[in-house]
């Protein structure tokens, strides 16, 4: 790892204010909310689509993220759907190191598609490495801002 990569990771670490479990859960929650629809999220949890929690997607994705981190069966179902949905988009990034993924995210946050940005985040989360949690959390927080800004721009009159 180069000095510049160490500095980037250090800068990201300074922005972090929570523990690894919370960081991993938050990053996974945002990724799941972007990539999976409510019916798919309910399937991962083994719920019917008319379960009360499905009416509140924010709670559904929070519950799913927590369950995926606590249950290997739920993790496998989520991974299966994420891999299927993002398969072609993940391929170019799958073997990149965390510093490269961050750089690609920073350089492409305004030009890459939502699936491409989600794929960068999934490349980190799927490794299930505690050392990547702070980077994944930072990217997920930035992805949330990108999504909000794009939603705002989409609602502006032409």
C-alpha cells in the first residue's frame, strides 16, 4: 500500500464515529435499500410481502441488515440476490483493493450509475472483513448523499 493510500484510509478513519458492527450494518442497510426491492428484502428474511414491516421499508432494510450480520442463512440469501443483481457491474471491481475502490468511487460518484456505485460498495462488504468496515461505512454515507442529490435533481422542472 502506498503512502497516499495509507493517508486516504487514515482520513476516512478520522471521519468514523461508531464501532465496526454498527458501521457494517449501516453500510449493508444502505446497499440493500438501493439494490433490493421490498419483496426481495422480505424473501431474504423469510417474510411474506404482506408482513407489517414491509409497509415501512426503512425498518425492513434495517432489520434485514442486522439479520444478515447475525444469521449465515440470511447472509447467503442476501448475497445471492446482490450477486445476481449486480453481477455484471461487480465484475470489473471484484479484485480491486479497498483504496482503489475508494478512488473509483470518488472519481465516479457523479458519472457512475447507481448500480456501479452500489457494486463498489458491495465489493467491500461481501469480503466481510472488519478492516474494511470503516471504508464501507464512509462509502455508504457518501452513496446516500449521491442518491439524495440525484433524487433532488430528478424532481427539478426541466
